[in-house]
DNA sequence: AAGTAAGCGGCCCCGTGCAC
DNA sequence: GTGCACGGGGCCGCTTACTT
């Protein structure tokens, strides 16, 4: 026994069939509204023209196209859900191009009418696109995988919330738009400045985002490109939301103030932080290894000595990586730091500042400055030289140290300070050698050379 | 003042589940 | 199949309150 064909599929096929015989959208609507069994047969010309006129009157002379469609559907006994499904599933170019023009306003009106059928359809139709975006930003290629076992210092040093927000906004515009609105349901969001019913972003063609672009500009554009008038409006709305009485208070001065743009920037940054956090939780819930946001937060919590209990709770919520993962990240960072120190030291262009560090040795967890069972060790701080200095500048310091006894034995018994050696003396010593040191670019590196000579003469 | 016990937190190891 | 992230258990040290 053959399976019954869904009504929506039959409508789609009917629409595609009608497209091949050059029907306009009003004509398609007229044919759809004429029948409720989806087996659409072109009517005689005079009847079709008559119904078209009726439909046009319904669609364009009522308050909104959707109201007209509802009335027409009611008169003809057609399901509005079937009508919309048929339109949206139709892939014929002649139909889809025309539908794209009329559909945004049509669907916006439908959603505003609080129809259960339309709302359910819209939800199902958009969820798949949200899921698609979520899967896109959780793939490894999207660049949101933290990789706690291989994290490098630069990965954390280069962290910038605005950059992460911009990437998320670009890769998942629908999700970003949805969460931005949900985190500001009272309408103080910059996108809501136009007021009234707006066409949802997922119904707007790419490149026609309007206020959406303004929101990006507020965060990432230059100061002189900010729409200050719009900024003032939004800040006023935020203030009025906090104090509803201010709306009716004639004494409240609403003139633009110098701080409005700054306040809007702060407001936008906080909103961004919330949306980034929510998206980060969703990313990690979708893909366990997609934890870049959590890694940043984990590093912050570790550096601020947050208790493990707090970290565990935040980890369970999905805001940060676990303590175990952070231990792995610290291990990776320590290895990278040690390698970096060795690399710097081998260039001979850095100075070392030595000091003692005391710790309690017999225990597994040493505590600094406990007077019992203390052990001492030598620590060294690596201080990088000016970038213009090269190892060649220090080669002659080493030679001078080895060849001049006055410099090699600088300590005067009557003074505790070491004998100061000028750069000129170093140059005079180097004049007896085969080659001269390269010229120093400015006074700062010269000071660095002398400092290095005092601190680390054996280099 | 010294000793003791409970509570808490950190570290390490191992097994499990998931994504690639 | 491999690598990664995480949870849980065990062990140990530190702190603090209490007792002697």
C-alpha cells in the first residue's frame, strides 16, 4: 500500500509546476487559496483573473499581507501552515526569487500574530540553521579548540575579548543575533533602536543587515564613525528602564552628555561578554574539546588563586576547564617558558638578576617564609635587552673582561661599589683587536651594555 | 606550650567517554 | 585507533579548634 504524500510536499510540487508556466506570486497564492487539496489545476483565464483581483484586494488593502492571507485562507478553508510550507519548500528559481521579496514581511507579520502553527513552523525552520552554525563554530578548523596539553604562552597573551566576539559574530551571525536579543529582552540593545516589529535577521538577505552593522561599528570602528545620536537614544532607554519614573519626569534633562558614547561602549562590551560566555558554554557542550573560552577563564581563575571548589562549580556549569585540565595547561606553559628562557639566554643579549628564595624543603608543598626547616635556593630573573642589541655588541665586553686586569678586578677595598667602566674604555680596549664592535644605535643600548658588564661579566 | 583530630584543599593516578 | 578532557578515588599536607 503506497504511503500518502505529505500535503506540504504536494504543495511544493504544485508550486514548482506552476512556476514552469510563468505564474506570478499573486497568481500562485490565488491558486493555492482556491484549493485545499494541493492538486492545483490552472483555472480558466477569466476565473483566475477574478480570483487574483480578490486576492490582491485581500493582500494589499488589509493591514498587513498576513492579515489578508489569513482572511483569504479562512474564506477558502486552506491551512495557513500548508501555504507557508509550500512557499518555503519551493525551489523553483522563478518562485523562490519572488518569494524572497515578499516572505520576510509576510513571516514577520505571521510571527507577530502569535499563531501557534506559524510559531512552531518558524521555530523548527530556524533551529536547524542555529544547529548548523553551532556545529560550524565547534569544528577544530574554527579555531576555538583550546588544547590544554599543547597550549603556548602566546595563545593566552594574545587573548582579546573583542576579537573572539568578532569571530563568533562573523561565523555564527544568527546565533549571535538571537543571544544578543535574549540577553537584552527589554529592548536597550542597539539593534532595537528602530522600535516596533522588525524583520528577524534570519529573514534578511546577506549584506542587508542594517542596524546589525552599526552594532559591529560600535565595538570595532573608529571613534569618529560612531553614530552619537543613536548612542544617546540607547543610553537614555537604558536609563529609563532602570528608572521608569524618569520617563514622565519633565525635570529630567535628556540632552546628550559627553559620557554617553563611553557608557554605550561599556554597555556593549558587557553584552558581548555575556553572549561570548553563553556561546562558549554551548560550544563546549557540543564538543568537549572546543574549550578556548573555558581555557581563558581557567587561566584567569588560576592566576587569581580561585579555590578549587569555585573552579569545580564553574567547570560543571561550563564556564571554565577543570582543575586537572588547567594543571595540564600550566605544565605545557611551563615547558614553553623554560624553552623560551633557554633561547633568550643563548643569545647573550639578556641580563640575569639573581636572588635567594627560601622554602620549606621536607614537605611536598613548600610554603614561602616559614622559619622552620627552611631551605635556600638561587633564583634568577631574565631581563631582555633592547631589541636593537645583538650578541655582537656583547662579544667585546667578554674580550675586555678577559684581557684587562683593571676591569676583571674592579673592586676597590675602600669602596663596596664595583669600578665603573665607561663604554669609551670598552671601545679603547677593542681598538687593539682585529675588528671594532658594531655602532650602537642610541644611548639606551649603551647603558644596557654597561649594565650587562656589571651584572654578567662572564657572558 | 605542645599534642591531637577534623576539615579542607591540592596533587597524582587511572579509567571512561568523546571527538577526530 | 588515538588523543584529549574529565571525574573520581586515594594520599598527603596545612590550618584551626580543641584538649592536655
